[in-house]
């Protein structure tokens, strides 16, 4: 596995495979586990970047809120 995959690339891949395009889609996909399902998948796909970032969960959260519809900071 290529461990240099960036967090952004991991999110894009996960969202494409799971057909996640909105906050609601992510809520349904994560279920009652908050965002732990997403964080664990990103950590698995991007282990080097996950360890290098000071607060990886915060980084992931910022990035998915920019990508998905249903968030105030969404640029779409």
C-alpha cells in the first residue's frame, strides 16, 4: 500500500466509493459512531499523513466540511 496518500485523496476515494456527497450521506454512512468510521478509514489509507498532522481528526473534519454539501463552510 502506498502510505504517502494524502488525507484529501483518501476522503475523495472514500466518498466516491460510498457515494457520499452530503452531510446527510455521511451521517447515514457513519451511523451512531459519530465520525469514527471515517477517521479509521482515513487513518488506514493515509497512515503517514495521519501521524504527521498535529490534529488529524480536526484536519479531516475541516476537509470534509469543505467537500460535502450541508455544511456552512462548503464552497459548493
